[in-house]
C-alpha cells in the first residue's frame, strides 16, 4: 500500500511540474556554446522518430530475450504511447519554438525519447545506462544549441518521459 502511495505522489508531483512549466517554456532563451553545428545536428538527428524506433526495436529484442515476450510488448507500446503524448501535449500547449518550424515546441519530443530510452536501458544494464544517460543529455543539449527548443522545452520533455515511465512501469 505504501509503495502505491509513493508512486501516486511521484506521478502527481511530476504532473504538476510538467503543467507548471508549460506557460513559462519561452522565458529562458536558447543558449549556444558555439561548437561546430555538425555535432549538435548529428546528436539531434540520432533521436528523431525513425532512429528512436530502431533503438526501441533493439531494446524490445533485449527485453524479449531477457525478460519475456510480455515485457517486450510493453516496452514497444510504451514507446508509442510516449510519442502520442508528446504530440498531444505539443498541440495542447501550442508553445512557440525559438525558430519557426511549423510545429509547437513544448515538450521536446527528442528530449522525451532520449530520456525514456536512458531510463529503460538504466533499468536493464547500469553500465550501458550511464552511457545512455550521457547520450540523452547530449541530445537535450543539442536541441537547445541548435535553437530548436528553449531550455524548459527539453526539461518538459524529460519530465514527460519520466512520468510515462512511472505510470506504465515498462
């Protein structure tokens, strides 16, 4: 019973943070460190939707081999749910990006996907999880470096991924 209450508390807190950040997402400007654009561009492209689902397929295969068929299905469905929620909230909040691209900015889908992937890998392999967290943070940085997102957009994406992970527990 206590574990269930703790989960509910985490979910409520993360939900509050997610919704409180939305109106302020454009309040901190994008920050550029001045690195050659090819580095953040490659980091950013590596977590677009199609490469993400390649990672998801590999993670699902790993889950299938180590944890069984049901766990592999849950991992794959959770990835789909995450992406649907990102799109839903992008259009619900309709927050602008630093540069005009035609799609809203909050929450960052790249950041949500990278954070979700890092959470899943960390649960299964701590050493590989560390590398995946470094990768996830690099993806988040790349979105701000390229001025595709404001800093709070990437924080919102990460919070959404953690929320999905806490609720679905895949």
